[in-house]
């Protein structure tokens, strides 16, 4: 495979993961009601976790993350984290409804915490991501660097677009839409948190 063919493959695989609805999408839309730059900051926070993780996967962490017991623990802990964040967002709805746009966590910190607390993110890098890293290394250190940059740019572009659309929609249609969006995102986090915990429990009892 040519280098450009590899980059195209990496971009398509990265986009499939980025575009899938998940906790980061929900929080990006919710915090985008405050600022069009929230998505960009969330992507930066995500990258702060993702870059070291990619290097750890390269040095063999992917095999450890793929272990059944580790995946169960990640699912349970990640699910509890998402539940806590969802309830926290619900509690902040009253401030949002009365015009306060200050949420408990900055978008940058949210990006870091969502990455650490999302079990699918960690498992994706232990499986799909690890396979792409192996392909990238075949092109040398510049191949790996190009993949890391390309993958992060997919995250950055999508999160930025979501927050800009959320911000413009909220400013155009008013505070009520912002409250509805934020409430919807909170419920989405509760759903994903419950889903991760349920899957972890099923795997544990299997």
C-alpha cells in the first residue's frame, strides 16, 4: 500500500470513530451552547490524552487493554464516570435556564475527562487503533506522526463544527433551545453511562 493510500484508509477509519454518536458528541453540543470554540478546546483536551495513549499502544499497552478483565473494569468505571457527569450537567440546568453560562468544567478539562472515562475510546485504541498504528509504523516515524496528526484533525474538525452549529442555533432561537440541547446531552450521557455499566456487568457475569 502506498503512503497516500494508507492516509486515505486512516482518515476513513478515524472519521468512522469520530462521527459515531457518543459522550464527547453530547458534551460538545452542550458546551457549544456557550461558545463556538468549546469543541476546539474539547478536541485539544482529547488530544492530550490520545497522544500518550497512542505511544503506549505502540509500546504494547494495546494487548493489555484488550484483556477481558481490563475491558470489564474500564466499562464499569467509565460508565460510573459518565453517569456522574450526566447528573452534574442536569444539576447545572437551573443556572443555564436563568442565563448563567458557566458550567462546572471547562471544555478543555471536559475533553480530558471524557477521554479517560470513555471505555469505547480505550478499547478502540486497543483494537482498531492498534492495527492502524502498526500500519503507520511501516512508513517510519513520519508515517506514525502523519497518522496521529490526521486522526486528531478529524476530531478537531468535527468537534469544532458541532459547537459552532450549537452556538449559532442557540443564539438564533434563544435560551430555551440551549436548555433543551443541554438537557438532551445530559440524558445522552446518562444513557451511555448506563449502557457501559450494563455491558460491563454482563461480561463480568458471563
